[in-house]
């Protein structure tokens, strides 16, 4: 089919659909107006029932906490799958040298870059921990704080180069964070079962509304997710960046490693 | 004011998305994707979802582009290691 015919067909289809599209667009609720009763109901319920001021955390980790348990397991499985796939073709051992394409020069790192990366990596890690800990009070929470904390690893890589970074990033520690966080979530879900309550029932003291220690089990699950997400994303970065290395059997490149 | 900002960021998001599709060189595509992630996180912030904006700025504008760059680097290294293929797509 020639491009001209394709365009003609597209125009015809658009013309046929246009009246319907117009009617749907006219019938839509105004921009930003809530259509579901769920949101306003949660806004009314959560502060009194759970002493939580971040409604998203209340929904994710309490009212619909069981769904989040599934999502958390999904992330764990996805990262495990990626690690198994990459290590399957590469082997377990670490590699010594940076992979280098012939004829490609590598500019040395400026001191300013190193300084800015060191400072901002520390600050970003701190901000990630802050976002995780304040999950029940301010926007953010376990997942957001976890990915922010993991992005500080990236800044570290940018500033220090692979060799120093690889020595700083401990694979077993990241795996422990990842699996330990997920396990803590499962334990938090299972403990109420022993006392014949539904899974993830919030039996802990709820604390004071808008204080750091509010929400009871919401805070525990939130922190568990934060640990697990930090470990998961750290593992993902570690395994993927390992792919840019050369194996020891390759010919030695001329340039020095950076 | 907020509505105008929303319109501007929505248009920018559409433009960035278009750039991702139209860029033919994978490396440029990755950077277009990065820009798209930044614009999307701005859009989420304008639409009063700061938590989604936080995860989008890290996942969409830092981690995903990096993983794509690493994948491109790994492909380039792999082709260097197999000169019989001469860089031709398999």
C-alpha cells in the first residue's frame, strides 16, 4: 500500500470517528474533578481510622495492603529474573576491566564532577531515607524513597568511576536489603493471622496524627518496602553496569582503566 | 494559572513523546526518553501528584535511560568481540 493510500485511509477513518470523539469529549467531566467516590471517602476515613496524613500510603499499605504485597513480590521476581538472566550468560565472577571500543577516547573526570557527585550522592541518599521515614506524613513513601536512595548509587558511580563504586556497592548487602524488606512485609502481613485477624490488620498503636511515628503497621510496611526497593534497584544497577565490563580473556586495551 | 501550566506541560509531554518516536538513532532516542521522563515528572507535579513525580524523575529520567545506555554499550562490546559478524544486525 502506497503512503498516499495510507493517508487517505487515515483521513477517512478520522472523519468517521470524529463525531463520536467529539461527543465523548463533550460528555467528559471537567478537568481534575473526581469521578470516583473512593477518593473523598478515603480522605474522610484515613486520618481518623489510621492517623495517617498521606492518603496514598494509607491506601497502599493498609486499606489495599494485600495488593501491594503482590506488587512488592512482582518487583522482587522481576529483579531476580534480570539477575539470573544476566549472570547466566556472564558467570558469577566479577570482571576486572572496563569494556572499551577501539578508537574511542575516554575523557578523564573533572575534579568538579567528583566533588559535586560526592556531595549530591550523600544528600540524595539522605533525602531518600527522609522520604521513606516520612511516608505516612508527607507525599512519597517506601517506593519513592527507595528509588531516590538507589539513585544516589548512580551519582556515586558517576563521580567515582566503576572500580571504586564496585568496591563500595556490596552485592550481598543489597540482596539482604531486597529480600529482608520483602520478608518483613510478609511477616507484617502474617503476624495478625496468628491472632486470628485478617492479614495486615493494623494492630500496632497508631501514634499521633501528623507525627513521624504515626500509622502503626502502615509505617512498618512502608519502611519494609523502602528497604526492599533500595536493594532491588541497587541490584539492578549493579548487574546491568557489570555488563559494560570486559571478561579477562579479552585482548588488553591500550588505555588505563578509569 | 495551574490550568495553563497543565496545558503547557501536556503539550511538552506530547512533543517529547513524538521526539522519542521520531529519533532514529538509539542513543538520541534514549536522551529523548530522558527528556520525556523529566517533562512527565513536571506534569505529575503540576497535577498535584508529587509522590508520582518523585518516582518518575528517578525511574523515568535516570534509571531507565541508564539501563538502555548500558544495553547499547553491551551490544557494541558484543559486536566488537565477534568480528565475524562485522557489526551487522543479526
